[in-house]
């Protein structure tokens, strides 16, 4: 499923990498000025493509996306490995640039078949 409404995407602060809303002007976590860190002309917003329950599956997806020309990253919060159980509640998110969403979804769908 392709999400067409920008408000449906999950965005991340470029300084602290915590989730922020598209209309936020200041990061509620670290106070970064979001208008300075990302211009409106850029479509390089990071958005969650898919959330996995284990890191191996997320790594495989990222590798497959990168092999097919889509820049992808993993985002997880396990407190630097000290609390791996946090991955069970928050999951391991695969992030891509918003402009690559349709291509990335097609690549993952092809990978699953």
C-alpha cells in the first residue's frame, strides 16, 4: 500500500532522529529548528517504509533496497544494545527517502514473492 497523504508518514529529526510531525517547526525532543535542518524544496524526508520484528529481516531488506538503488537505513531504539527487548515493542524500522517510497515498495513486494 502506498501512502499518498504526507501527514501519514513518520518523519524524523535530523539531529536526534526522534519521530516528528511534518508540520512541527521545532523538534519536541531536542529543540532543533526543523525548518533550518530540512528545506521545503527537498524531498529527502526520511519516512518509515516498513517495521520489522527482528534486525536480520530488516538488514536483508535494507541490503536488497540498496542493491536496487534505493538508499535505506535502519532505525531502532535498544539503548545502544543495553536493552534489546525494546526492539520487540518499537520494532526495527527501515527508513527511506520519501521520494523513493513507490520504488522501494515495489522492490520489497518483488522480494517477498
